[in-house]
């Protein structure tokens, strides 16, 4: 849209729609008036864009939107309604507001700009960067934050040093004062203290500073423009170096327009064509005057641009983290005009005094009216705020929604695809801005690299927020996972029994052959190997041998071999009687109820029990005889006493046929200590049972840790 710059702005503007609303307020209640405003604001004919100006006090903003760009002005608070296309506010914007915005909407503030706008945050961020780059970040006066740095600041006094103290969040020169005495400062109040620059550059004997307008129109990546026109604000009294007599003369040491305009010496500008007259002049007229004095203005401008870029580098990670619109690949939903106050010393070195996130757009002089009207108009043009761009953005969202409906899935882009999309938008933006930048000049990105400053600022931000700790924890977690994966690949895989169903499935898998020697000529004795013919010390307690998981054989082979080597097993278990309580995975068969009588049990016990149960009886008999540590604790004391009497009465029989009598005696002890031992019912302690009924071929029986509680727990298998 072409700008109509020939329209003259006189400093006042009244919207006709707002006048109608004010007149109707006399006859309607507040509720009816608000409803009428909302209905009116919701009616968008799509012929004109809606500009929300409910939170701005400057008539020049409304004038540019209404008269030059033909926007429809909206006065309903932008937080309550979301049908506007462009919002201009004088206050800070929260990240929540940005998250509710649509892709075609634009607002004139970045969330998180307090990191530059507040004097204390600006001083902290610059001080952090100065510690790493002391020579590169020497473009601002030495700064202290009070009261946190009061002790360090107190040591600076002496030898006629002058300091200027400013409130943390004030503007227009309120609360600023100069001092040379530490006693004048309250150590509990919050101030930003700076060294006073004693030798400023003077024009006509007056101290002045520059109000330069910088447009940040992107934070990821950083994108900066400098407006070629600005303001030079002069003090109204001739400058004299600060001393004890003139420290209170604010019109001599301060250049704020709000302070000096009330001074009777102040000269107002009355003609926009004469920008080099008065105590407020154009920045371009000051640069022309310096060129006439043979000053290197080009170098001064380069230093100012470098100063501005380094200042933004110190806060770029903060702005990026608050810019929460991840789908805004064009990086153009927010923009902000910042006012940089630059002071030049006598050696033509620029110093940054402060940054204003809402510079004053008051237009009470022809010079202000011309510069500020052109500034706002060029900004809207550069940000490409028009109906065509809005329709293209809406159509793109509709196409994405149709693809999502057809596919049923949200399109997820990879990091590389996102980078390509950003580059495409950036290329289109460069082409547009190159032709429509007006009086703006692109200062970043530029040919000079500022990557080291951005990286260090990111490092500081991560340390401050703790993001580096979380990143290091993720790296360590990834490394540990990789190491465990490598170890698991090198080691053989083991079956993990997590559920009961898998436990019953794999219960008959393997039997550890280390419990029984495969070779009759060798027997394991702890870590030693005992050859055949050697004498073995009786009842010697040895260490439990290590389980070898690689030597297993099927259950049928194990059963056949165990029958052949009962004698060897008996001699082997004599050494390991203390270690073994019962044999692993003994399979019982339930006897018929007709065999409950003691006579039938004694006659048919050897035929009823399986050979493996005989082995179990042998082992239990030997274990009870040799080691009393594995006796079962029963509540029935009579059973214990009867078992002891039987053992004493039958002791003579063991001498005739030891092996046979040991088997019978162990079976009798087993039955007497467990009255219902035949059918496998135990009252106390609780029984852990596994039901094995006709296991399929191919499964192997696995040895399980049966000995859990010594002397108090006994297990059986049905």
C-alpha cells in the first residue's frame, strides 16, 4: 500500500468513530455501550485491516493508521478480543498474549524486552558480557546495582569522582541526581549508579545526547534496523564540569526533554524545515555540523551501530525464549521501536546511557510531528502489514488444515525442513524489505561476525536458568544408556521373568548340573577337584560352587542319570549337607486317597514315590543327621518329640544297612514331621507351589532359588 506522506499531521487527531461512541454514551448505559462496541469491532468487511489502538495515548499513531493506511481503528482492549490484525500498545506484552495470536496478526512489542528497558537489567546483562569481553563492551559507563553492590560501590568514592544515580524503572529524568558523597545514598534503596562522564562533546557550549530509533523486527534470528533520522536533545544551561556547587543543577547535567522544556531558556522548534535551531534538533543536522568541524562522523556511526548490535547480543537468548510462537517461521509477528540514548564524549566516542522500550511519540513541535509520523509510517510499511499478506497467511493455514483432515495426522517437520522453510521466508523478506525499507538501514545481519557474543550470551542465559545442567544430565543419561547397550550386546541374553504367566511358561527350562557331578571320576569340592581314590574329610563344610549357566541338560536325561548315580549323590551331599535343604524341582504325584492308612503308606511308600523323591529323602535324611541348622520349625511340639524318639529307637538299625536305613528313616521323618506330606498339604509355614502338568517337549527345567529363609521355610512342587 502506498503511503500518502503529503497528508500533514498537526499534532492532534480525533477519530470520528470514537466521537460517535462518546456521544452515544450520554443516552446508553455502560453495558449496552460495551456490547455495541464489541459488535461493531467484530464486524470486519475484509476491505480494511483492523488496528487496535485501545492501549495507546499518542495521536500520531492513530493518525498514521487511519489517515495514511486506512486502517479501521478498534478501541476494545486487545486482551478481550482477538479479531484485530495489527495492535499498537504503549505497555509491555506478555508471552501469554503472543501465544493467543494468529500467524497474520502483529503487535509492536516483544515479550521479555524488560531485559533492555529496565536500567538494572540492562546494567546486569552488560556487566556479565564485560567480564568476558572487557575491551569490546566498554561503550557504557561503569555501572553498579544498589543495594546488592553497595560495598563495592562505596569503595569507589574519593579523588573528586562524580556519580549519577537513577531509579531502576523511571523515565523522563525523574528521581535522577548527582553525588560525590556516599552519605547521601540510602544503602537500602534501589538505584542504578554510574560514573558520570566529565568531558562530553559540546555544541554551542551545551551538553546534548542523541535519541536514536532502532527497530528490532526479529529475534530468531536477530534482525535490526536503524532509522536514519532521530533527535538531538540539548541542555538549557552552559555546561561546567561538575563540582560541589553545581551538582543540583539538573538543566546543566541532564538532557531530558521533560526536564528542560520547562526552563525559560528553552527554545522550541517552530519550522520543520529548520531542524538545526533550538534545544531539540534533528540528528542529521548535528551530524552535518560535526562534518563541518572535520569530525569523523562515519566512524562515529559505525561505532554506534556496533554498540547497538552488541547490546542486543547480550539479551538475544532472553528474547528468543519468550518468543513462544514456534510455528512462526517468518519471524515477523512482533516488532518494536526502541529509543537508544547515546552520549558522545569529547573524543567522539559514543556511550550508551539507557534504552527505552516505549519512546515518547509526543508531537508538540513541527520537528517531532515530521520525524515521528515518518518513523511510524515507515515501520508499518517495512513490517508488510497489508490485506494481501493477511489473506496469504490465512490461506496457508487453511491448506494445512485440509491436509490434516485428509491424512488424519498433523504434519511434523524435521529440524532440517524447518530450517529450509525459515530460509525461504527469510529470502522473501529480504527481497521485500530491500525495496520498502524507507528511511531505515539494515544493521544486522551484516558482514561482521557477532557469533562469539551470541554464544557467550547463550551460555550465560543457560547458567542463569539452569538449562546447562539439564543438558549435561541428558548427555550423561545418553552415555549411560549407550554403555549399558554395549554391555548387553556383548553378554548373552537372559530370560527375564516379569510376569507370573511367563514364570510358569519357563519354569521347566534348565537344571544346573553343577549340583551333581557329570563325571564319576571327578567331584567338585569348592574350587578344588578331588580325583578318584583320594580320601575326603568327613562332614567338611565347603563353599557353594559357582553356578555355571552354560552346562545344562534336559530333564529326561537328568532323571535317568540321577537314578544311576544315587550312591555318588549321597556321598556328594554328605559334604554339602549344610548347603542344600532340598533338591531343585522335585516332581510329586498325588497318591490315591485309598492309601491314607499308615500300613499301606509304609509298605508302598517306595513304590509310590518317584526315584527323584527317594533322592530327596536321602538328601533330607543326611541333612537332618549331619546339620541341625535346616530343621523345620513346627508349632506342633509333640511331632518334634516323637520324631526324636523314633530316631533314637531306630539308630541301631542304621548300623546294619546304612544306605537303605537312611532312605527309610528320612522318609519316616518326612512323614512324621509333616503328617500330610503324602498329598503335599502343609499348614505352616506357607507353601510356595508350582503346578507342572505334562510340560511340552523342548522345555528345560530351570533351577530356582528355593532356599529363601533358613530353618523356617519349606517348598514343594506338585
